[in-house]
């Protein structure tokens, strides 16, 4: 018989019945493994499900049903690994691997932060701003550019789209132009559009809206300004000395104390050079109505001279509006109707040379630099400051139980400081302010809750304010105080976490807020002022002025509060100077 053959020589290939396996053997199986697995029909659609409120760019016909829990990352992985990628590239394995990595990188660039967030199970609903365009509106392009420059996601929302889709946006801008050719009156026909009905409901929920020139006329005709429940104002034809009709010119607008979202970046008294271009821009109302709005703080901008004095004569006062009013907001501050065009003043180079003040001076200095003059044309201009108000939020974080730090400060103040004899309560918060491209209120609260960089939900509670009109956790009668560190307010770790989770760059600053409650009959603001700044061992406790900066607001809690408005050319995310 001869010697027995080794076992490995006696094995038969596992092909078809009895064959030598050249068609169905291991080589064919290896070739099958090289082919991409393709999920089809409902299986592939299920693999491409999206996270709640996330939009995956580049994914065809993604289903709207949310992925439950931790299955989201698995679904995103299936979508990335088993999509219809076609045949593998030819060549040796190393070349195939390189081609595969290049394809994945390209997919990551196309998907952007939304896809990355789905793979991590994050909540990312980007703040979307609708630029509402009626027929005849012609300033949508400049408005889009201004919104994108301050880090917001904006898109044109034309009158032909279903009105209900407006609810998917977090803010609204009605740009300038001549809607419906200004027939009947400027803004009269657009104010009757179904879009405005939906807009009215969204603004009652607190969403911000900015109406510029013709957009302001629409808001007034729709009764959304000044917000009393009906039409209380009109934008009448210009009243000018020696001429009638359309008038275009650069003017000065002075910032007034107001709860307005769009001017919260600016200190009262700031003078902004802005262009006007309208024929019907004169704010008028029933006798005494406009002066009452001025007293109520609902006129955040008024026409002025370059030195800040109110303008009363043409052409500094371009239309004859009562009380030199250039803009009116609602009582809550989230809706603003403004006649000047801030989107046309978003570039520093657009400010005319003949204007006077810090903005023209900054423009002249930039152009005098020589080689840098060409780049200075696109530096941030005065109009951009009004759009920056859309990107601020406050988070008030306090301990759920007793706060030992506040309790100790209250005990020492009562025992040692004369000004604290009427002090009955003392509460403390960590106040965090966020600025940049931020999501809507619900998703912002979810991100803060999920992160350990901001607060611990097991022992702390968080109250988020999205607009100056939103309530702060300070009780009626309490005196609010902010104490921030000199040059040390930035939270770098929180900014890195946010960029990792959402793919967006934000700025995070933190300070300490106190609420001081005094007994009846005690002058709270005066007593609080004595308790704030440390001067000797009998006066002051809560702030050392050599390392900290105190802030006692006169009325209401400002937003922003930690960082005041800067000078021309100084954006909010500028590094804090060393002291």
C-alpha cells in the first residue's frame, strides 16, 4: 500500500458536491469578502436614520424616525461602512486602504459636524435664521452675509414655501426692499401674508425677529410692533425740509437703555453710523404714544448728532419721526423694527470718510496702514454689532441644597459688617455666558445637562436665559451682583468640549452672581454697594477690586452681563487683556 499520505494532503476543498472547488472554494470566498456589503430597501434606510432634529447632509432619503438610545452610533456606523460605495478600487491592499481612507475623509468633510454628532450620539440642532423674502425684497444677500459673519446659519425663506416651515427656525429677519412694490402702503400687503400669522405665534414664544426698513414696516403694519396686541403705530411718509419722497444718507443712531436683544451688545450712549434709504420711515402714533414708548425703554435707537446729542433737524434727522425714534422694540425686547440698514454697515470700509467718531477714525487708521488697507475693508463695521445680539445665552447654576459658601459669607457679614445688619438672605450662582453659533433653547439646555464641563445635575440646577426678557432666578426685591475675575473669565476646557461635541466654535465665560435680600425699610442698593468692594476689614466682602470687577445693574438683569460691549474692531471673543 505504501506510506499513508499526510492529513493535509487528504483534505478536499469545500466546493460543490464532489468537484475540485475551483468555482466555490476559498479563493472565491475571499473575492466575495472583498465586495462591499450593500443594504437595500428598508434595511439601508434604517441604517441611515438620523438623530432627533439633525440633518445629515449628503444622505439620500434619510428616514425621519429617531434612532432610540445607543443604537444611533451603530446606525451611523452602518451607514458609513455599508453604503452604496461601488466596487473596491483596483490595486494591491495598501493602495485600497489608502483609497478607502481618502473616501472616508471626504465623507467626513461633506457630512460636517452634524454627521460627527450622530456618530457620537450628540444633540446638535444648529441655530437657523430665516431671512424672509417677499416679492420685491432686495436686501437678502447682504443680510445673509451679516448673519453668517457672526456665526449663525441663515437661509432665505421665500413667500412660496409652506408657512408652517417657519417654525423650524430659531430667529427671523425681514430685510429691506419694496415688498409688493409698496402698493397701498409700504409693508401693508406683506403684513397680510400667511407667513406673518405663523411668525406672530413664534414671536410670542420668545423667538427674536429683526425687521429692517421694509421689514420694519411689515412688523408695524402687522401689529407686532410695539407689541400691544394691535396696530398702534405707523411709518408715515418722510417729512423733510425742501424735498419729499425717497431719501438716502448716512446718519448717526444713539443707543438707548432698552431690553432689546439686538442692542444688548452695546452700551447706552454709543453712537453708530448707519445708512438710511426710505420714503416712509416716520414713526407716528396716537398723541403721547411715542413719548410713552421712549419712557418705557422701547426705543433702543434714536437719531443723533456725531457728539451723541439728539438730532432734531433735517438731514441729521432724516424723516421727522416723533422723538427722533429710529427703531422700536416690543416690551419683551425680542422683536425690533429698525429703519437704518445695519447690513449695509457690516464692513468697516463702508463707513464714509466724512463721518465723525470712533468708527470713521478706526477706518482711517486701518487704511493708513498701507498694505493692510485692502484687508481692512472687510473688518467688522458698526452694523454688525446689532446682529451679534442673537448669539448670547446665560446659564445660572446653583447648588440644590444649602450652599456653604453663601452661608459662610452671610454669617460673617452679619457678625462683622455694619452694612449687613439688614441682610436677611444671600444666594450664590455660577453664571456662565455662551456666545457663538449656538443651538436653540431646548438643545442648548440638553448639551449643558449632558456635559460635566458646566454643572453636575446630581447636585446642581441650571436655569438658561436666552433673551433679556427671559426671567432670571433672582427674586423680586433682591439686589443682584456680578463679580468677575480680571483677565480670567474664559473657560477653555468648556470651549474645547463644545467644539468636540458640536463641531462649532463658541466662547464661554464664567463669573459669580450673588442675590442679596434685605429687610423691609433698608435701602438695598446702597447697602449692597457697601458690601461689595473690599476697602478695610469693616467694609466690603464679596469683591476685591484689585483682582475682581463688580457689577450692580440698575434695573433688570442684562444679557450679556459678564462682558460689556467693546470698542470698534474688538469682537466679543477677543482675549481678555492682562491686568
